[in-house]
């Protein structure tokens, strides 16, 4: 289990491009602080198998990212 935060002092990103000859510009302002939580379970070498499952959450104002991972390996 892990808990932490990411601090982004300059979280703005400038976006520019061209769409069919029409230029466009914009700026994205993301959150300055993102909280992160990670939890996992790992079984190592049980009858030749190794398994791991983990869950990750990143959250801030108007921002949410989640992931779930599952890994399995058979040692022969």
C-alpha cells in the first residue's frame, strides 16, 4: 500500500495546431496537486505460479484516473 502526492508547480500546457487551414490555440490548466493511492496483492511462487494484482488511483479537483492490473507468470 502506498500513499503520496504529485506537486506540479507549472501544470499549464499550451496547445496549438491547424485544422484544414484554420489555426487554433489553447491552454490547458491542470491541477497543481494530485493525490495518489496504490494498493496491491502479490503471491510469489505458489506451486510454480507468481501472481500480482494492483489498483492505482490518482485524484484532484476535476481529475480522476484509475487503473487495475493483473499479472500472472508460471515458472517452469
